[in-house]
C-alpha cells in the first residue's frame, strides 16, 4: 500500500503543495496522506510515529516530498531508513527523482543529504546566535520579559488547588513551558 507523509514546521506554512504533489505523482489515496505541523528537529512526532509504528506494514511504501520532511538530524533519519528497510517498507523521496532510499545507492544518497540537512540546521542556529549577540550589543535585544510575580503566585495557588498545567496555562494565558520553568524554581 502507498502512504504519503507531508510536514511543515509552523502553522503559517502550507502543507498542501507537498500533499498534492505526492498524490498526483504517485497516485496515493488521499486517505493515506498523513499531514503534520511539527518541527523537523526530531523524528519523535505523533503522526509520523503512528504512521511508522502502527500503520506501515511489510511491502508498503512511504512517499515524502523531500528528505527534510522526515527530519533534519542525520543520525535520526538514517535510523528511520534502516528501520523501514528492516521491516521491508520502501521509502521514496520525490525530490530525489523518486529514489528508493532503502537500496544501497539510495542509502548513500540519503547519508549525504541527511548530513547536509543537519549542517543547514546548525548553520541557521549559528546565524541566529550571531544576530542575537549583535542585537544585544546594540541594546535592541533584552531577552524574555519576566513574568509578573503576582501571576506566578496565582499559578502556584491554582496548582495547589489541583488544577492541571493546561488549565492554569489557559486561565492565566501563559505557556506551559513558562509554568514548568517557574514551578521548578
């Protein structure tokens, strides 16, 4: 059976071109197209994990538009490809002229491209760090604004009353990570 996986990193991005391309190019049933809005920094994504671990069976083929849709960390992508190959599941990448990456030639190509994707991510982080450092020197970047201590007190009181982190975050309009950080102090 043919399955497609399309991913974008943010809600502002549009997954539709990937989906349409894979359906048109490979005749994938739209019901078998898995879409996800999640960062590519890890392969630990709910829809991808469900597809890999529960849906795909031996003899199936997974189609993706670009190797970076699977991940940006070379070691994780290579591990994923090895796992698929061990389970007799094909992996075809449109932007690699529909190369099956579970073949020896495909794995060589994948190793090089996954390394390039990881290098691209590291370069992006380095440029971001340089930009932040420059903005700090110019006094334009002051970092995260502190949370009002009264709000933190309210959050602690709500937590003491047994409210969940999600409920507290929604009520006080704070991020869950902010609450975890503040509760950990």
